[in-house]
C-alpha cells in the first residue's frame, strides 16, 4: 500500500530565485543587456503610489533581445561586476525599427544617394 501513493503532479520544486519582467534599454554590449524594471511604491507620508525603477544587467547568451523588448529575467550567481541576472525569455518583441528610427541614420539617405550615383556615370 505504501508504494502506491504518488506525489501530486502539480508540485514543482522552486529555486527561490526572483523572476522580474522589464524592458531592454541598452543592447550595445555583447551578451549583456541593460533591463529596467519598474515598480510601484507607496509613499511613506502621503500614501501616493510612486513609480520607481531598478536597472539590472542581464546575461543574454545568444544576443536574442534588442532595444525595447519586454523580457523576463531571473536572478543568478554573479557573472561579472554588475551582472547578476540571466535572460529567461522574450515576452514581447519591440516594434520593428525602420531606417528612420535607427540611431544616427537620416531618413531617406539611401534613396537620395542612389540617383546621384547613376547621374555621375
């Protein structure tokens, strides 16, 4: 009889690691993302809820996430001076960035350059 008892299938082991959701604000580094996590905190005196943000540096092994993506990160062992988090998954991709939205790019620069090159020939 004792060996017929089974453990419930819904019982899962928890690692005790915190899981946060935030937005990627910098993706210039290789395998590292800067993620900002917003939270609401009640003001001690006035009781109003105030937005606070925490900046976390997360490890992204495959460089999957990009600027503006909403990602889920999990606490991990220290990977470097600032990195204490690892990327779990990309919850929502940012809208695709066009040429005009890219940093340092001028809208229509490629279209204007093509006819001038043909005129010189």
